[in-house]
C-alpha cells in the first residue's frame, strides 16, 4: 500500500472514532437530561385508589409533591375573580 492509501485508512478510522465518540456524548447527555421518575409516585394502583376512595394516604405522597399553601392561594385567587357574563350573539 502506498502512503496516500495508508493516510486514507488512518483518516477514515479517526473519522469513525470521532463519530462514535460524538454519538456516545449525545446519548450520555440525553440520559442525564431525561427526568427521573420518582419511584412509586402515581402508579396505576394509586389512580385506581383515587377513583375508588377519593384520596391517597399521606405515606403515599412525597413531601415535595404538593405545596398546600400555594394550592390554597391559587384556589382562593381563582374563586375571587369576577366573571363577565357571556355575550349572547344569537339574540
């Protein structure tokens, strides 16, 4: 093999190695950015329990899942808003 053939083989191998490295880095970044699900949080069984009983037990809900003060504030804000009567275009 001549020099330019060896050079082409080496450059091709380097290109493939760089391509493989780039793919591995992209996959690693995607895995790191993918949100990790909390174990046991809102499973099918829990949804069935909510439908049947209407609530979950306190031990089933993670502490950081709900901010009850913020929920109460938003609910109060929602119900304190005034609502315009709908316009009757058909009259």
